[in-house]
C-alpha cells in the first residue's frame, strides 16, 4: 500500500559522541558491576572509610548459615540481596510510596561483610558483633543482611551496646518466636537469638515485641518463658482479625514502653511462602509482601531506628529471585522512610 511508512530500525538508538564513556558505573545495570555493592552504593569497608563517609546508613553483610535447624543457604543471602534485580541506578532512585529521592537526602554506604568463615559459629557471631558495633560507633545506622537468624543476637547486642543496654526496644517480624532455650544442646542457633538477647540483658523482655507468629514451633514451654519475661507477641491470626496496621501500631507502642529507639529484625519467613519461597523454614499462612513493606514504612517513619536486619533469605530455595527482591525492598523501604522524615 502506498503512503505507509517503511519499517526500518535505522534510528532507534540515541548515539553518544563517546559511547565508551557514555555510562558511569552506577548507570550500568546492576548485574554488570563486578564490585557488587548494595544498589551500587560506595563501599566503606574499614573503620577509616566509615568515619570519612559519615554515612546515615551502612549496609552490612552477615553471610552465615551454620546455625540453621533445617534447610541451609542463607550464607548466600547478602550476595543475593545485593544483586537483586533493581530497575534503576541508585543515582536517581525515587520512592513512589513516599515521594522521596532517598539518596538525595541520605548518605548510604555499603560496609561490606563481617569476616565470617564457615564451620566456626561462635567466631562468626563474634565478628558480626564487632562489625555491627564498629558501624554503629561511627554514627551510621547498620542495616544487616543475613544470614540465618542467629545473627540478630550479635547484631542487636552490638547496637544496644553502642546505645545503652535495655534502652532499645525490638520489633521482630517472624513466623517463629526464636526464643528457644537451646537447639540440640547449643545455646546459639537460629532458634535461640531472642532468648540470648533477653537473658544477657541487652533488651528488656517487656520491650521485645514479635509480629506474625504462627504454626507449631516453639513449644508451649517457650511461650510460658516468654510470658514470664513480659514479652509481647502478635500472632498471624491477630493480623487477620485486626489488620496489620493496627497491630504494628500496638507493637511500636509496646517496644517503646520505656526505650526511646527501636531495632527492627525482619525474618523474611514472616511473609507467606507463596511470596517468599526462598527461606529455610517456610510456614504457610503468612503476611503479604505489601503488608510487610507498609509495616516497615510505618515503623521507620515513626520511631528512632537504631539498627535493623533482614534474615533467612536462602537463595538455593528461591524462585525467580522473589525472596531476594522482597528483602532488598524491605531495606529500600527503611532507607526511604528515613529519608522522608529527615528534616
Ligand atoms: Mn523464622
């Protein structure tokens, strides 16, 4: 037919004068950067660099899964979360949810991983404690990528040690209470970190608040102990009955009943395995991913956040990187909520 345009792909590229130098490292896709930091943010891996950076937030990796009771793989979590597919460069990240450019208002660096080696669990917990303490000591808020949930014991203790022990409240999202006395004879494990934090006095039981519990573990005796310690918990059934926002609002008030700041611990298995399959101990009937992201915005927007972790992402069990992407977004929502409230 005459008059119709020819289909010719002759001018579909915007050619730069210098194609080789056209894109900076942060402009290039996330998968092309051999350095592999979170969001391609600058590294600040030693004390000197952390002090020089004077960052608001520092990402910390805790690549440990020697403490799991079931399926392993969380040692690959930090790498998978850092490498989760993200659409845009950190140079122009824009939060649609909060209407803020997080990196225009906050300085965020990647502090690298704690120097964990396999098969030395106690050493791993010590070096994670030291790494998080050093980050917190420079004034940055540590955001720790697990790793199995045992890392919350050294990490939250480091933040409490930096602030003041028992002056920090903890909000803990999880299918599981993780307050067991021991795990096959070991006091440290991914089922015991909350017991250690309370027993050692890092946080008062009454300011330890759990959200999303469900299933069949731990047993009644552990819940009896939790009740004696004054712990408060909100089950998945309560979230179904009252809605997540009302429950999270209560959790904030309970965690801040005395303390003036909060450490947030997010076990990705709080979310339904249908939305977060890549985890070691999945439990059916969990939160929606959008409920968790909203809860993170709600908490970080309202409280003085002094540290957080996202744990139990196990890439070998993941599907389509869904769980790593969700964990990445949990961190992004926290960063963006901090940015949105910055004066
Ligand atoms: Mn769990």
